[in-house]
C-alpha cells in the first residue's frame, strides 16, 4: 500500500475512533419510570450520559432530579417503597438486572452531596476510608492514594501539613473538596454531584467549578444545579427536568441559547421555578 495513502487511511480510522470515544455514552437510560409507593416521580426517561463530559441536570424543586441521579447508582432502592421499570445501562450492562453486581456499580460511581459530609475522623482517614474498606492495608500505598486524591481535588496544598487534624476543622468549601477527594480515592469512573455548591460561598463555589472542569478529563460527571449560570459555565450537556420528565436534553450552549421547548425557555429565563 502507498504509505501516504496508508497513513491517511490510518489517521481517518483513528479520527473515527476518537469521535466514537468522545461521543460514547457511559449510561443509557430508556423508558425509565419510578414510583415512591403510589406516587410516580419519573416518567419515561430516555437519556444518554456521555463519557468524560459534564452533564447538568436542571429543573424546579421536586421535579425528580435527585431521584434520577440516585437511580444511576441504585441508591434510590434504599427507599423501601420504590418501584421501577425500564432500563438503565452502565457501560453496556443493565444495572437493574438480577445478576448485576451493585457493589461494582457503587465503586465505579462516586457521589457528592449538597452539604459536605466528612466522617468525624482526620483528613487523612477520610480519604483512605474507601480504599481501606476495599482491603488496601499497606501504609505506603494508602499514603500515595491520599496524596494523589487530595491533589486531584485541589486540596493538597491547603492540608498537607495537617492531615492528622479532624476534618470538621476545615472550611465548608474545603470539606466539600475533601468529600470529592474521598470519592476519587476509590477510583470511580463517574461522579454524581447533587447540588455540590449550594451550601458554599462564591469563592469556594468557583474552586469546585474549576475542579469539575479539570476532573472531566478523567471522569464522567453528572451535576444537579439550581444555578443556571453554573450549568451554562461548567457543563457540556444539560437536561431540563419538569414534573418527572425530561423536557429537553441538548448541548448546553444550544439549550441556553436556542431552547426548543417553551417550558425550557420559561425556566431558564426565570419565569418559574
Ligand atoms: N424518599 C422518598 N419517599 C417518597 N417520595 C419521595 C422520596 N424522595 C423524593 N420523593 C418525591 O419524589 C419527587 C421527586 O423528588 P426529588 O427529590 O427527586 O426532586 P428534586 O428535583 O431533586 O427536588 P429538589 O430540587 O427540591 O432537591 C417529589 O415529589 C418528592 O416528594
């Protein structure tokens, strides 16, 4: 084969692979319905979550945002009255199939909540908690994990000299980054964030937003936010939920500049919610 032609074909193949990789979905949700007892909270959700991108979930209070992301790691099943149907595939496997290993899913999906929730332990012990429970005992390895995770969570420089101090001595913003470090220490593929900055001041919020931008190089991120500017600033895709349904799911720039649905437009321009 002519080398130039061969190289060209090769580069076309690798370009195609790159595009496929870039658009690969980590989750595919199809016809997903969920009830709490008699009350239906999610209706026919069809949505894919792209890999290594930030997906923002927006919508008024009670529209099902938290329920949706808690379905993605099956945490929602902890509520005894929950019933569901439809499918949610993670990396091509149906997470609700009886033989699916929920422990594996939980290891692959870290979660960060609205209010920072460190354990009443030292900064170091918070970060190594997950790896320890996964059986890692060697001090050197645990120390390496702690340093790496705290660096990735952009907290290392602020805490490296006080790792043995109680985590409650950190500011709210630092505690939230510690919770992110704790989640990174288990090496997840996905990070689910439920309004992670709503309890934080603007400076801490800015730090978390910057962190999210950096983390998406290695992780797929789903973030619930009530802050439209935040969704517009940090996400690649945005889904607008209303009354348990996905009204619109599109590239963030498109959704905010040219919403297709009148309800999306009304919500993002502050007419309700
Ligand atoms: N544990 C539960 N038991 C019964 N109903 C619930 C439970 N959790 C949520 N719901 C109901 O499901 C619906 C969706 O709630 P969800 O918390 O998912 O909404 P949300 O969009 O995240 O709201 P917010 O923005 O206020 O956090 C609501 O009607 C809520 O009352």
